[in-house]
C-alpha cells in the first residue's frame, strides 16, 4: 500500500546557515528520515510549501486541502510546523475517504538528536495501519 507524503516546511525541514546566523526552510527531509528510521514501504514525497507554519496564509492551507482532496492515494502523511498544525488539521478534518496523519518536530531533522526520525516513522506507520 503506497503512502503519499506532502511536505510543507516547518522545523523538520529547517537548516542552519552559519553566514546568516539563522534557520531557513531547506529541502524536504522525509525520504532521508524514513531511511534513518528503517521504514521500508512504498511512498512518494511531494513538496507543497517551504515555510515556517507561522507564515502560512489561508491560501497555503487551501492548497494543502485541495491537494489532499484530489490525491489519488488514500493514505497521506503531511509534515508541518507544530505552531499552527491544529489550524491546518481543522481544515482537513472533514475530508472523507482519506487517512491523514500530520507530523512535525521540535528540532530540525538534521540535528543528531532530533525527534524527527521517530515522528515521521511513527506517522507513516500509523497511516499504513489505520
């Protein structure tokens, strides 16, 4: 059973730029995280948005909703910033026929002790069995 993973940025995809002394959203980390978590299943990753969730607009959330509604797969994982994950979840709550699991992290995936590996591994596993 194939799982669709949509990435939207958030802490899980943040990278630190020494020259700028700041974090910015980098490339999606989902595939690398699943390898590190030893999760072996059929999945596809698509980047929808590359923002901190505090910067999401209504249009960003509507893009997520429309993408999920039109997704050909029933099982969906969305990586998302934790600050406004509930706002997006509320917009997705009444979509029928889909299993949607949202996940994020408190520390960027590139940090050695990040919770991102566990979180995405758990989210993909949950999407598979629910």
